């Protein structure tokens, strides 16, 4: 499996049902954290050691007078050359050869949190304040190595997420962008060459989430 | 003709699936290895058949919608050359997996290879399904009737698959609500859940056709009272199960592929589920498909 | 729904108004999407840009409470531009009926109004009749007193400019919607409307829906696939609970509840049974006596006899004009007149309008029984905010019940499909199925009355044998009783005129066989056929779809008589041929000639509205068989507030006058006047329009969802959505804690400042609107906030008494340091 | 040669005669041993599937519940792919239906009673609760029974007891519920449809 896996997230099909966010917690045994409404339907407000996947909501005026309302189901992109690994010289972070998943080991508690986080163009890594260990999406490593698709992909009711061998996913992304561009000239896949979690958007990426396309 | 690349791909997919089964349940290694060569050979056999196997098939929509399979009273044509090609492809593959019966297999192989009318000679024994005629033929060839029956049933399948390949597109999109195959009318061997929604598909034991069927209904007696149905599974492998029907006492094994990155090749599924056949048969249930190789696992 | 969920796929234009289906009925969008994939237009009309708007082709905003102007403008557009379906309205509606001379409409009031009683004398709106008793008609639609001309006149005032100056919808948006929707007036096109509480929760709720019915009749959209008027009901079985008559004014099957002036069975039956002199009208309600007597036989069994009027006197009677609906119930409770209270699977402390009054009412009870699967703000009201348990005398019994998968029975969805659910497991702990609790409680009460008590007859005589051999509640027994039995051996004619014999104890095949002489029973005539000799039809799971329209006639069972699209006789022309041959819901097939004799023809497709041949043949009938006249009612003389919908402002509104007339609010509404019944309009202290809605993660008052940590994590707290302009005006930043108040109460909420709300331009005024969910409550989560129903007014529609929760006046202020 | 479908099935199936792997020289011992081991360590589970309809909104989506027969616990609830309305899809609430069952620790599982002026619940038995409620129904009813209205017409009703609910019940529960309340003489009978 030289090329590993990829996940396609087609935001044009996402209805923000948050099934992926909930199933991530369910599979990984992460608690429902205590949240507050902070002036948005987006919740929890940010990734944390207990939240590895969140649906970002963003809205604003658009040219035709009606608002736009975009949803962006965010998680670790599992970069092909992970910026977060620059600091990890002693195997604290592993990039699995077969799958391509970027895995944070318990040894990440010894890493420089700030430097690791700064190294990630998408600002994904988070630290458990107690144990100091770093956490993020594992691509459901325990599932995919047992021939099972990631929990979030499994849960998606609208088929907005697809998991598969990377070349196939790239092909699918290309075809879908082509289809969407007929109606949305701005349709594109975000950094497909650099990341394994490939988002398709049909508007400027920044309109979905400030770091949708990286820093 | 199918390209070599496709062959290799199919062969690899079958081998990968079998490896996955062995890795998951090492105890199945013996059974898996017995069938490995045969499955690969069978995947090629269909493409070695030169004739289409049928003529002038038109779908009678009224009959079809009432549950009459396409091939109900039509003939399948098998030509001598193709028969011989298929036989000489499959028998050696069986030999590799079943070394303990190679004496019988060798006799059968040479009979097919040397006797031009082998096909016609075998036909009456098999057509009637009569144990006596089959037994007589086996005696004539000097082999065990069980082995003769096993081999012939395997030889017949590629011809059915060939016909299925042509008929399947003709019935695509048509509603079929029965538990037997819309193409050939045979019973299914395995039930597979697919797609995000987990629609259930039944796999024909003879022609390999796959069709959608209600999740909570027994394919064999159409009982949909779920209090008379039971699912058994191992806690370690929740995506594999046997569905038992207390109404007709039949069962079918099943595989939920929704969670799986690369679902096993359909032809390998029954082998990986054989432990469920054991569990179901021990409880007095019989497989619904008459063509199962795994009918008598408990004695 | 006159149609059903899957049928949305057959539509060419779907108007979602008064509903946010994408958030609240998410799976409905699957079928909306299928229609869109085939080229249908989706229109969303809503004060707020919703998830549904985000998927729509056309979005138009409107101020809450101005649906009648919006739709009245559409009626005018259809008439002015001849977009109506002429054949349909002439043959199938009362457009041609001549209205009597006493009918009049002046400055917002119809004739016959009595300001003292705030009611209309509806006899002023009667049709003119021939000497033989048939309604006079002008099929040319030219007579100035015909319904069509009166309709034209009535809505001539609803110009786009006038509508826009009331609703705040830009004129170009109005015209976009009108044009798109009116295009379904051709015979090949179908338009459907999806509505929910956004239409019903108003003082003009029924007339909102009436406006749309008129549009659907004008466009020929009733009875056809992809058409209809579709109420998206909010609870899984609110259709079934309405069918079963869990409302003060109806018995099961929508039979009118008996009043004290109808002293005996005969006068009651006469009063509820309409008549017609027109032989073309089927007037199906003429059968109501059969259904009522059969109902009484289900109530009282053998104890109901001809001699004792089948137990009619055992039914409690309402006084004439007595209204015991929700708002009156809690008014009586607040006034201390109600001592005992059952809150069975309901949480009125959060769901009732003016919830503070509801909560105060609960303190005045002697006892309450609360049944639920989770603890809730009603059962635990005595420890809620502002309550001191020491001062509250109410005894509370909180009984744990089974969840949906822990018992067996049927529920009826919005499309009228009664679907059977099976039991998967036993309920946890001491929890019990509701059915068992009923049986045990009534057995116990009956035991007490055997030793004496007031008027014990109905208690002792109620047929109450709904348990199996183990003494457990048996839903199959009830289902059979609801369907009905033959009570003696009998021979009857089937619909084709053949004799059929039944034995005592046989299940009745369908309501056509029910009798008025006590020889049949049926607990709810519209469910007769749901469980008969073929078995439990509600449990059917066969997927044949012969019409290919998605009717699935053998999947579950739909009332009435498994008809999937009601009024389907209006989907065909006078010869019984479908208006749109590509979507034939029903079709008349002529009989073949056999031995020189022509066989009778027959209907194919869906179950037609009655067996009669099409109108062009001898014995043919009009399509709207539940109407005594047999025709669709463009003119509706039966409602409390007028035969045509007319715009009135909500009881609380932001404008100083009604632009269309000097009648400011609905003249027929009842306004409570107690100390907690406050209402204010155009009061500078409450300058903004408020409305309520739901979110996907929570359901109704949130009792089933607020106890689920992951759903709470995603939607944790009470919020109020408002425009950027309003936020600026009030100095509120996104995410700040604010106070939303009405004259009745206040709630804390987090401000969500959004472009999805925009201020409305109403004449010279700028009107701001805010919206809040009503899914929160003080109990859980701990800092989740309170119910928006603390703010809503307890004033109801004059026909239904459904409260006006969708349009009321509020203020929004920043809480200093309230982050 | 040509073979009819019927003959064909005979060939490929050899009707009636089972094929035993052991007769083909394959040792099925390890397979049986594996199956035996599963049973020994109690890994083999038996489940029953039931179909149900979602209890939230009135779209009427179908679901399939799988319950462990021995433990009497729900293992899984998923969309019913055969249901013509939802075709297996579910919204966020429906997908979480599992959380309304015994799997949610917040479910009410006890009969509770709050006495007048008390600030706490007491746990009670069903028998006690049903008896006490029945007594209160009778006494409130008998004390407040209205035989005739102000015009002297017989009305035989009780206005001092009210009932609301419920759109969450099954049809088969609703019917006896309204019958029982009407037999008791109640006229304040309402539910969610009114709000």
C-alpha cells in the first residue's frame, strides 16, 4: 500500500448534521465536554485533547443579496510532509508507512507544544493540560489497520466523506471538482498534493474557515 | 476477452481476501488453501467460454414482476470446446487444493482430455440429479460419486456466470422482491450489507448474480416476522453473522461490508464465514442454498 | 399531509413556508432533492434565512405574521394573470357557487359580526339555493355574486406594493415567488406546499392554511401527485393522537364532541350529519351515524344497546360554546379550578405559551401524575426557579415509562401511514409501557367504584379487556377493537353490490361495512381496515410500487382505506383520465365487452376517493367527497373568522395600524384578562418582533435530547439570533449574554449576530425581528437557559386555539458584563 | 449440448445430496475447533432484530434494532435501508436513538413521589402509586362532579381533573387512554396537537 489512504470531504454535500463530530467522540471514547454558546452554532468552539473533529460554521453576505452559510468538517489533514513532525526527533510522532496516518504517541508529552502546534499549517495539535500529551485525529488508525473505514466517514448520512486508497480518492476529487465547477466557478480541492484529508469547496476556502487552506 | 491485467487484478483481489481471512482466523487456513487455486481459476474460466450460452432472451416484464426468473424455461447452451477448456482449467486447480483426492481427479481429467464426447456422457448423470445414474457414471469412471458431483457442479458455474453477465444489464433497475435469483432462480449462499445505508444484497450460489433483498425477511420462506428470526455472531467479528429462520429452519451467512475498507472478493466470502455454518448447523439449521459446499459440516 | 413524504419527488415546485424542513424534518429533504434533481424549483419563505433557504432556488423573507398578505398577493397574481386551472375550478371547486345576498365584506369585517360576543353569525355567508335545495351556480364564473368574482374582489387590495409594505418582502422577491409557484397551474405541473408551526401558531393560523388551500385549488394542485397541502407534523404520532381524539372537541375519527343541548342520540346524530340535495355529491359524512354508533359499541361493548342510546348519556357533555382547549385548561388551572392533573408524556412547563402562567398553575393543583422517560421541568416544577417547595402543596407522582423500542404498537406519520413498531427489549428498571399503567390504574379506579361513587355507570360499563393471558397490555387487542368487529352474523353488500356474509366476531374489512344499528363496533372508523381478516395491515412490509409514483400500497397502511393521496378524484378529468398522463395516481379503465355485454369499468392505481365511476358517467360523483357539496371550498363559510382569509396583525405587533383595514387584529379571538395574561402592542419597551423555532440537535422542549451529552455539547445553550443592524443598535456583540424580555417574562440568551436575519422595511418603519429556540429549560443542562415560551403570548386562533407563539413583541438588551 | 434452467440447477446443485468437505479430503477439524472455542468462551451471541419507527418527528423513518437475546440489551440501532421513506438514512437525532434507551443512565427507572410541601422525591412501589392515584382520582371526581349545567341540562362531567398527552404514545395506547378519561367524565383532554 505504497500510496496509503486519503479522505475526501465534499463540503458541498455537508448539511452540518454533526454526525461525524459525534461519532468521532463515540468511537474514540471522548467525553461530551461542557460547552457554552458563544454566538455561533459551532460547538465545541475549538479542537482540544477531547475533541478531534469539529464542524466549523461560517456565514456572511454574498453578492446575490442572500447570505452564504458554509460548513467545514475540520480534522487533521495527515500531511504528506507533516510540519508538526519537525520537532519530533525521537519518534514522538510517527507517520505510518502503510496508511500514511500521522500518529501522536504518548511520548508527545515531552515535545515542545508551542513549536509543534506552530509547525502545523492548519493549527491542529492540542495538549491535554494534565498529562501534557498531544492529541489529534488518528485517521482511526485502530480501525483502518483492521480493514475498517474511519468512524466519521462511516457516519456521514449525505455521503460527503469518502475514504479510500489515495490514488482513487484523488481521482474522485478531480471528477467532483469538475462537476461542481459548472455551477461554482470557484470550486476546488484544497492542497490535494500535500494532504491526505482533501476538502472540496465551491467558494474561497477562507470563507469556510480561516485556516481551511493553511496559514 | 479479458485482459491479463484484469486477470491479475482479480487474482490478487482473491488472494488478498483469502490472506485477510487467514490473518483474522488462522484456524481457517486449511479450508482457505483448499479453495484458493479453484477460486482464481474460476474467476478466469468465464472469459474462456466462447459462446454466449443463450439466444433471444427477452425480458417478459409481467412474468418477471410476478417472480419468474429470466432463465425460467430457457436453455443454456454449452459447447464442447468451451466445456473442455473450462474443465481442463478447473480440474488441475482443484487438484492443487485437494491433494488427497488427486487419484480420482486425475482419472476425471484424463477422461475429459481424451474422450471427445465426455460432456455428453456426463450430461444424463447430472441432468437427472439421480444418485443412481450419478453412481453408475462414477463407477464407470472409477471415481467416488461425491467427487464427481463436486467437480461437475463447479464446472457448470462458469457457464451460468457467463449467461448472468449478459442478462444482468437487462434487468438492472427492475424491482425483484424474491429470495431466489432473478436470473437463474437458484438460492443465495451469502448475504452482504453494502453502502452507507446498509442495503442487503444476496449472492446467487449458481450464477453469482447479486440482488437487493429486504433486510428483515427470510429469503427462503419470506417470513418477515422478526420474532422468528435470529442472528448469531462472534463478539470478535461482529460484521460476520448467520441469519437463522425459525420458521423454515434454514439459514444464510452474511457479511456487513459497510465498515470495511476493502471488502473481501464475493467468491471468497462463504469460505471466511464457514465457522458460522458450523454454528448454525449444530443448532439444526440447514443452508438455504442447495449448492453449498458446506452443507454437512457437523458430521 | 393530503399527500405523503415520498410524493414530494413528483413535484415541479415546492413551497416551504412556515417550516424549516431541512432542520426539523431532515429526511424530507431527500425527496425534495429528488424533485430538484428532476428540475423542480424549491422556494423558501421565512423571516430568517434557514438551512432550508440555503438549499432553495428562491428565498424570500417576510415579517412574522404576514403570511396572509403574502399569499393573498399570490391569489391576486394568479387571477390577474389567468394562471388558474379553469376546468378544474369550474368542475371541482365552489368557484361557480352563488353566494347569498347577506354576504358582505367591509373594512376588514365580514357581514354578520356581533362585537359583543366577538363572533360571526355564519348564516350571513350561506350560498343561494334553487327551490329544490341545490346551490345555484354560474359555470361561466361571470356572475358578480359567484365565489370566483367575490374572490377577485376580495384580493384586489393585495397588490404587490401593498403586500410588500406589510410583510417587508421586497416586491421583486414577491414576484419571483408568485411567478414560479403560479406556473404549476397547468395540467402537467404539480406544486406542493410544506408547512408546519410557522403557519399554525398565529391568531390567523387556520386562515394562513386556508389561503394556501385556495391557491392549491386555483392551480389544480389538490389530489394530484406532487401536489397537496402538506402539514409537516412535529411529533412521531401527533397525527395518531389527533385521529384518536385526544382533544376536547373531537371523539376518535374527528366526530364532533357532544354538547349539552343535544340531549339524546337522535338530536346529536342529526346535528353532526350534513345533507345535500345534489345527487352528484357523495356527501360521505352522511355516514357519520354509523361511525358514532360503532364507536359507542367499542366504548361500552354489550352494555351499549339501542334502548340506552348506545351509552350516549355516559359520555360527558360540553356546554354550548364551552372551550376546554390547552390555553383554557391552564387558565382554569391558574384560577384554581383544576385539582388533579395528568401530564402524560408532555412537558407543558416548557411547551406551553406563557409558560410562567403554566408553572404557576401547577402550584395550585392538589395532585399531578407525570409520566415520562426522563425527568422534566413539569414533574419537578416545585424545585424550579422562583419556586419554594415549602409553599407548594401539589403532590406529584412521577411514573417511569417505556421508550418507543420497549413496547409494541403503531404510530401514524404525517403522510397518514400507520406503521407498526415491535418491541426490542424490556424497559429498564421499574419503567413500564404506558398501556400497562392505564390498565392497572383504571382497574384500580373501577374497583373503588364497584363499592359506590358518583355516576359510576360509565366507569363500570367501559369495555376494558385489553390484556393478554398474562395480564399484560396487548396492543393487538386494541388495534382490533379500533378496527372494529361484527357483533352478530350478518350479510351485507360489498361495493360492487355482491352479498358478503360475516360471522359474529369477524373483523370488519373496511368502514364501508360499518352499521348504525349496533351490529358493528369500531373504535375509530378512519382506522377501519387497519387490522382485518388479512391481518395487521399496519405491519405490512412489501415494496411493490405498481404506479411507480412511490405510493408503496403494501408498505404499512394509510388511512383512509389505504388511500395514499387523498382527494385523488380531482387528479383526473371528467372522464377519469389523469390530468398529467405521466403521473397517473388513478385512472378509469373502461370495461371490455364480453358476449356483447359491456362490463363495468374500474379504477386502477391508488385507492380512489370512493368507488363511483368518473363524473361523465352515470352515477359519477364530485371529487371532494368529505364536503357536503362535494367540491373544493374556495369560499369557506364554516370557519369562525370569515369565508375568505383576511389579514389581521398579530395580537402583539410592531406596526400602529393594519394597512388593509381598520380592523387591527382578528376580531374573533378570545383574549384572557387575568393578572398573568398581558399583551402589548407598539409599546416602545418591546420594539422587536420575536419568534420561536427548533434546532436539529434538540426536539420539542428538549426532554428527549437534553439528557444526551453529545447533542448538548453541540447545541448547549439558549440563544437569540438577530441581525447585524439590531446588534449595532443595541450595542450587542456576537456571543454576548443578553436578556430577551416580553411583557410576560424574560430569558437570558447568548446573542448570535447573523446575516441570516435582516431588518424589514415596513412602510417608513424599520422592523427588527429576533428568533429563539424553545428547546431549553432550567433542569438540564445546568447552564442551558430557559424556555422561549416564558415570552410567548397565551392567545389563540379562534378556530383551533393554537397559541400565537410565532409572532410577539420583545426587547433585547445587553447584560452588563454578561459574558 | 443445451441444458434447461431446471436441469442446470440439478447439475450445479445436485439436489438433495449434501457435499461433505471431509469426503473431498479436507480436514474441517480446525474449523470446528474454532467454533467450539467461540462457544466455550461465550463469544457467540444471539441477537434479534426488530423494525421500529423513529419517535422524533413525524416523517416516520424506519430503523432496525438489534438486541442481545440473552442480555436483553439493545446492541445497535440503525436506519432501515428497506424503508421506502428514509432508505436507511437518519438525521442526527434518529442516529442517536440508542441514547434514549436503557443505555442512557438518565432514564427514569423508579416510581417517585413528592409529598405536599416536601423538597425531595421518595421512591415508591407501583402498587402504592397506582392505589394512591386511584384514590385521588375518585375523591376529586366525586367531590367536583357536575351532573347538570346552569340550564339544567345533564352534562355528567368533571372539570376538576385535566389530562394532557400524548403524541409520543402508540395508537393502541391512545385509544384506551381517551376512553378511560372520558369514562371518568373528563372534558379537559388535550395534547401536543393544540400547541
